[in-house]
C-alpha cells in the first residue's frame, strides 16, 4: 500500500493474462537504481494466474494493486493517471521489463530540461524466453529529426504528468495505439527527447498486440483523422489519377480481367469513389476497350482521358501522363490541392489508406506521401568479390538504416509541388504503412492466382 510522500515517478503496470511474464516486469521496477517511485499494478480482468502473483505485492510499500473487470488499455491507462502522484509517469507493459538504470536515466533527462514533455529510450527486442533478438536504436531526435512521424513507444516512455493531464489523458475511443495518439497530442506542442541507450526489453511473442497489424493500422488511421479535425486543419481537395496501360500497349496489363466478382480496375475505382476526400477520379488510358467500359459502367462518376499511347510504354515515367491529365482537367475544373496516383495492380488497397495518406499530408505538411512496408529481411550487396551482408538479422538495428519497400500502388503528391518539380519522388516524403494484403501487387501469373484466392475471402 502506498503511504510515502509524493514520489518522483509513477510506474504503472497494466496486465491482462500475462501471468507468465508479469513477475519479471514487477521485479525489474524494484531493481531500479533510482528508488523514488510508486508502483501501480492494474489487473484488467485476467483469467489466468496473474491475480495470485499480483496479490503477493499488495502489502509492499509504494505499491497499489487494483483488480477490475476488463476495460481495455486506454481506459486502464486513464485510471492509472488518476491514481498517479508522481511528477513523471510511465507505463510498463506486463510482458516487458526494464533495465536497472531506466528510471534514473530518463528522470535525469527530464530534470535537466524543464521544457521537455517526455523522454523515451532505445530498447532490446527479446523473444518469449527473454533472449535478445536485436537492439533497436532510435534516431537522435535532437540532431537527425525534422519530420516527427515516427512516434515513441507507447510503453516505457516517461511523460510529465501535468503535460499528460493537460493533453486530456488517453483517448478511450481507441482500443490500442495509445502511444501514437499521445505522440500527436504532445509533439505538436512540446519538445521531446530520446535517450540513445537501450533501457527496456520489448518482448515479442504470440500474444503481442502489435502483431494484429490490421487493427493497429486502422486505429492509426482513425487517430490521424481525429487529430486533423481537432487541429482544424484545412481540408485538402485531391484528384485521383488512375494511369492504365491496357493490354494493347502492354500484354501484362489486364485491367478488365476478372478478379472476384468484378474487374481488376473496379477495385481501385471503387476505393477512390469511397473516399470522402477525392473530388474527382480520372482514368487515363490509350485502351479503347477500357475507355468504353468506364463510360458504360461509371457514366458521369469517372472522367476518362485518352492517354497518349507513346506515354503508356513501360519505360516511360508517369510524370508526363500526369501533366497531360492536369491540362485536360484544368480546362473544366478548379485545380486540386493534391494528386493521388493509384495503380490498379494493387487491388486490395482500400479507401482507408487513401484517407490516411491525405491526413498524413495534412498533419506533417509533407510534399509527398507514399505507401510502404518496413522490410526487415537480410539484404546483401555484391562488392565484386561476392555477396556481403548489407544489413544483418539480429545485433544492432539502427532506425536510420531501416528499409521501407514501396507498396500498395498509392502515391499522393502536393499539386503545386509537382507542377514545380515535375518529379514524383522528391521534396519531403512522408509515408503510410499498409497491411500485407493491401500491399499486395500483381506482377505475374502466380500473383494473379494468389490475388484470386484473396479476392474470394474479401
């Protein structure tokens, strides 16, 4: 039971059925070199043996234990915030654990600079047994970062409690990604600091929430949309351009091939029409069959531009086609703020990702937003004497060396910037991450077979 004077730090552990790991998490708090803390342990309706383990700590000084019916992460975080008395507050997930110096180092960083809102460290990725898989080193945010679109980890980030209260605490309309929401609340208004020391151990196992990729990415999209509204950011008008070669120009281009219950091109057109931020859609193609199909099926909903067949060859960049489309479009429509280029070979990219790209451009004021996936594969370079590892699995992983693969056939670009630069990939480039299905791109007969299987499950 807590009965000491106001502590410097409140650490709170949220637990739901992590009986295998929670004792390690709790003990890592008691092993800290900085002992001026209180510990709040909240069990969120566990049905395993977690309760038995937590009750062992109920009588310890500086510890408060709370047992509740399942309320979810963000609601539980707000309960901890109401109970907290520390100057600083930090969540520790029940399956993770701290380096013994974690509290000392992060409180020192915040004590030295009263303007800082939060401090967050590097970390070790470990497996279910606690074996280190790799060390994750974040950017040096003081020296290297000008685009703050890679948030701090939700757990093991130390925050000034008064800043967190002023920001309204945790948004309970979201069931996960509390760190992402807080990041957008705080980094917009306060300076932050990263500590390039690995100060906690982030456990990867079958129950890890971050493995539910679709839920995480959808929640991030909703968070971005909400922050755009809260900040009152000016709405962006976006023109969607769908460049299509067609089978006459490129035998591999099959826009009218059947995929599920519709043609390949319909997947992209329907996604664009489903977005509330797309003012118009232009399909640009030299293929007469595609032009006729669009006219017959979509009537006035879609504009069709007869693409110069010379510009549709595979070795010609799409920039000249876009300039021709803009000349055609401006003759009867006001210029849009942004251009959204959508490629039909990525049929499973949905309107959610279109909206997310637009919100990303609004929030971070970037020139370009591209769809990507982080690729943590083992890469080689050939140096003339054979293959040499370019990035190894395990060991030290530097965030600045992370490789992102372009996916999803989605590319958003500021219209004025494009007209000035005439380039698709330049300026300040932001990104959205796509889930594995949305990232799928059809390039071969084998891909078509896979796509048809995926379409059946859609």
